[in-house]
C-alpha cells in the first residue's frame, strides 16, 4: 500500500484568506462545554474532566451526542479513534446537520469491518433534504489504533473533507450550473455509534457479532474555527474564503486514485441517462 511519506510533501494544505475578521475558535479543553450526550442511557460519556468523550454500542442500544452550538461556515476538527477489532455491522456517524425535512447535511460515516480489513469512510452532502452524493474511501492507516483528525472545511465556495489535514473530497459551489449548495442553514455537529448490519458491511451480508460487544469509539481535541455560532447573527458572520493549493490538489488526486472505492459520479448503472451536473467538475 502506498504511504504518505512517499509523497515527501509538507503538511501545509489549505490556503485560507480572511475576507472579514470576526473569528471564533472553540477551545478543545473541555468537551462538556461543547457537547451534550443526547441518547444511549449512559452509554455515552464525557470523561477526564472533559478531555475525552466515548460512545458505546451493545445489543440493547447505541449512543450519540450533539454540539450545544450551531455553526454557519468554518472548519470543524475532531480527533476520533474508531471501534477496534471485528466491528462489522457498526456505523460511527460524524456529521454536520440542520433540522427539518429540507435540512442540509455534511456527512462522515465510518462503516465497521471484519478484523484485518479496512474501514470504509462514507461521505455525503445533503442540500435542502436531497443527498445521494456518496463517495467512499479506504484509509491508508489503521483508524482504530490511535486518534486521527477528521475535518470539514465549509465556506460559501466549497466543502472539503479531510483526514489528518489530507483532503479526500471536495464539493464545490456550482450554483451557476444549477447545483444546490448548503449555505444558509446553520448546522450542529452530531455523532452516533449504532447498529446498521442491515446495510453497512457488504450491503448487509455480514452481520454484527454481538459476542464482541460492547463496541466503543473515542473522541478528543474538538476545535471549531467558525464565523458564527448563533443562527440569529448570520448577518454579522465572517466569511472564510479558501481554496486548495497545488499541494492539496495533488494530495486529493492521490487519495482519490489510491483509496476511493465508490464515486456516484462514476456509477453508470445508477445514472444511465447521464451524471448529475456537478460530476463534470469533480
């Protein structure tokens, strides 16, 4: 398998230009200040004076949390250590979402695996309640052995999904081509660990082995570099303009060539009449 060291490229990836300056950064010191456990009957916990959050799934229930604030544009980072061992059938979801049937959403979903096989990283973008823009990847490391940083950069021009500051996907604003783009609905950050063995691993062929339960995922070092955290102050929101520099673009191509396992923009069976208009710009 190829490695990042073979690239011998510096880790400086995103060129960010501030158009106006009103910048909010959430401290990573106390997750109690940023998140609330929303379900799971005690299976979700914030530990070590707010330094660590864990979600657990057993054969009774999973668990989940959500941010106390909502965000409109910015860069959201979280370090996550995924469920180790035979995690087939489990899904660790980590995503930004607004509310309602016409919600916007930016998704990471980590689909569990049989021991020794790679995790599948599932990504999607919803606008006004419509998604179906899936891309899936394998990772170039074991995401269960240690914490790794999963990030979403979201601004009026683009959405960039990154892993350890390496971009894996970009979804550009192509409203001029008739493609809807999420830019008006503030979103909260959510995560959950749940059983999805009806579809998650090889389309549901491999079921959850409950003898390995409980399953746990861990979170730490949350940071939100945002322009607003209050939906009532959108008019005062600073706007971050960012683009991928040439090094980032090369990294993005490398990931997509080596590790992408599904791209809706290449699924001719799904789109026999032609691909969605954004696919010509990906």
